[in-house]
C-alpha cells in the first residue's frame, strides 16, 4: 500500500510541476523619440490653432515643406497673410536666415487675402529653400518655429533644412489649397 501511495505522491508532484508558469515580468517600453514634423508644445494653443509639417520634398537642389494649420478650437479663425517663421539650429538657437514672401521653385504664392478656417478646417503654407553651395560653409537648420500670425505663440517643429550657403527661406501665404 505504501508503494501505491508513494507512486501516487510522485504523480501529484509531477502534476504540480505542470501548472501554468507565472506571466513574465513586464518589459519596460522605450521612450519614443521625437518624429520629424511633430509639434512642440503638443495640443491646441490658446489661439485655437495648431501647426504641423509634412515631410521635406526635394527637386533639383530645391527643398520644401508644407505647413498645415488646423483650427482645433471651437470658433472660426480668420488669418490674412503669411505665418511668422524662424529657423533654429540643432541647439535651438535662431539662425541668421532671410525669410522672403512669394513664389519659389517649389510653390506658387497665392498672395495675401483673408482666409477663414472653420473648426476642424485647415490652411496651408509652403516653406522652401535651395540647397545651393557656392562660397562658404553650408548651413543646416534642425527646427522651424511657426506662429500662425504676428503676435501668436510659436510652435517648434522638427524640420531638417539643408540651406547650403543661400541663407534664405521663401514662404507662401496661408491658403486652403496649394498651387504649384
């Protein structure tokens, strides 16, 4: 009888070892790195708008990025003219870059006219530059700050700008569609 109990006890020990294992300890998730085109600070500003950028497009030594302003507020917003744009280096210091308003190789400027954007609606502007290197050291920006209008708060957007030695950005006015 003791032999039967001994083998039964062994069977119980074997079955106890077959229980489901404990779930593995949670693996810490990596902190996401900033993605080009993300806006800082995130979210809707007190002015009821937010701005983001698309990818940098390239053609024959010219570059451009489309800025998209979204009315994230609850009331319509009317803008007339151009966004306020500054270029920053990788240390987030302002760069000495001329900003011109008008048509470039990459985009046709629609000109200044009042543009009313409804809640959820968007307006577009194109920032363009040439990657021409003549004399001197090429410059590159890492961020663009954008204010929807003069006096509005700025938002910092990650945009790699390989200016070459031109030291110039060209900007189109806010418009609901792009012309090229």
